[in-house]
């Protein structure tokens, strides 16, 4: 058989993965559970309208429900009145004074030098290639967010050693540090503060032990899903547990609890901040955060710096506790239980997931299906973020429907609770 014929028949692993993602997405879209259009002319924060039907929205990551907070809305409107809809210039040339106000407030929050990036992803794309040297090594947690993994590929292309290790396995990490420390100048571990699928946490206490034990070790954390709903002034999960470390590099997110947009790059000192500002590719070549969202950032930062934020945090935590207790009462397969507002109920096979989300939507609730490539193929689940806008009745009704419908979905797909337990090693 000729080489041309073989290439046509035999697909590479990358091509096979793309085909699987394409198939999964097409199935989800054809069933009406993904790539949906929200039809509301006005959003209330609790429900959305899909295909003419109002459903309770359990798909939002606006954990504190601040998207219609009057002060934040007015911040947006005031910024538009004063500066217009956009200021079209790279920050390498010029930026509006709103940037100065926003960054000053965020530095007050984090008590460290910060840079504002248009998104968390663009922040990583500037940060990681500048921070990581050619003689360094990078260790990625297996479940670190895709945007960190994408940015790490830029340094891998320069010849930097990049490897993956099993999720949250500090014992393996320490073994790798000891193996690599005589070969490389710095060793970076890149992870999430709150993981976006299962809502579980970074083992921060153990990682700080490694920071104190190994001078070459640096910790790089994406805490986008932790920002706002936890920590003094909403500084996030990592800083709610430990003070800032001189070798911690933190990225906070403003597009979830914060009800704005952008990424906050938090640095241990001004020198490193200025180097990323001057050399980071997306700071040089990308556009800025536009005035409306800078207005939102400023208003939200003022709210986070006030005592009022504690009310929102407390209300969310009440709902988180209630969700966990109710889940246990229904004996549902809750994966990675924590006190974060992200929950994952395992269903195993993708077919069970398609079936469950369809059943749940027919009962008046919208939720996210987590399927490959977000999770391994046989670790499909129902990803359920909570917000302050959900009522306790909403939570109970959703979980009771899941408990009621799961046996039917399993039967339709020749599966069982035992298969779910096996897939998730419960």
C-alpha cells in the first residue's frame, strides 16, 4: 500500500481526538442541549428562555449574582457616557484613565502589584512565556485549565521541559522536583485554585511546604473560579488559605463572580510586573479592556473592598451547604465534594449524560453537560454551578429531578450506578 493511501486510511491521534470532539459536539447540538441561543430580551439572573420555554439557569458561573447589581450597572453606563464604547489602542501606546483607577483598586484588594489583561487566557499568554526561562522546567497538573496548558505550549516550543502529572498528587510533584532540581534553574508547578469541572481545591498547604523546602520551586495558579466568592475582599481561594508567597504567581478572573471581564495578574514584586508589561506578547499586540467593562471592574472592585461583599459570600455559602446536604439525602454520585459553588454529578457514559440533560431540560432546568474533551470520555457528568440568584427551592427541585430521572437514563443506556462508581473510582 502506498504512503498516500495509508495516510488517507490511518488517522493520527490528534485527528482521532478532533473527530471525537466534533462527534460529541454535534450530538449535543442536535439534541438541543448545547450551542443554544438564549432568547430573552432581558435577563433576570435566575431564568433564561430557550426555544420559547423559560428554564431555571444552572449554567452560570456568576457565583455572587452581581451581573445586575445597580452599582456595577451604573459603573458601566457612566464609563460609556464619558469614554464611549471603545478606546481602540494597544496599551503599549496609550490607555484611558479608567485603567489606572481599576488597577489601583485591584492592587488595594490583592495588596500586591497587578496587571489587568483583557481575559485570563490572554493574561497567561503574556505571563508564562516571560516568567519561564529557557533553563526552567514546567510541571502541569493534569486538570489545570486548558488556557494554562495552551500557554505552556509556547514555552515548550522554545525547548523548555514541560510535563503533566496526576491531579493534586503532591507526593508525585515532590518526587519530580527532586528529580529535576539538579538539571534546571527553576521548577514551575501550574495548577488551578478551584478546578472548573469538579470544583475541588488546590492542596495549598502542602504546596506552601514545598515552596519553603525547595528554593527553585515556583507556584503558578489560575484562581479564576475562586475569585470573588471567597477570601477577604474576594481575593480568591488561594489567598483565603495562605498569605502571599514570594514565589507565588497568581491569576484571578473577573468574568465570573466579579461580574465584569478580564484577568488580574498578581506578582510578588514590581520588577517582574514591569517585565511582563513590557515584554508580554498580548500586552503589546492585543487590544485593551474597553471602557464599559473597565467601568464594571471599578464598581465591582469598590463593592469587593466594602463590607457588603460578605453578605453575598454568606448567601452563596448557605446554598452550597444546602446543595451538599440535599445531594447526600438523595444519595447522588457527587464527585469531588467541596465547599466551592461548582458541583459535578457523575453519570459515566456520554449517552447517559445526553439523556439526563434532555430529561432535566424537559422538566424546566438548564444545566451544563461535561463531556469529552472537558473530562475523560467515560467520566461524563452534570456540571452544576450555583449562584446567589438560585433559591433553595430551585436547588431541591433540580436534585429531586436528577434523583428521579437517573435510573431511567441509566436503563436507556444499559448502564448502572455500579458502572458510575467504577468509572469515578467511588
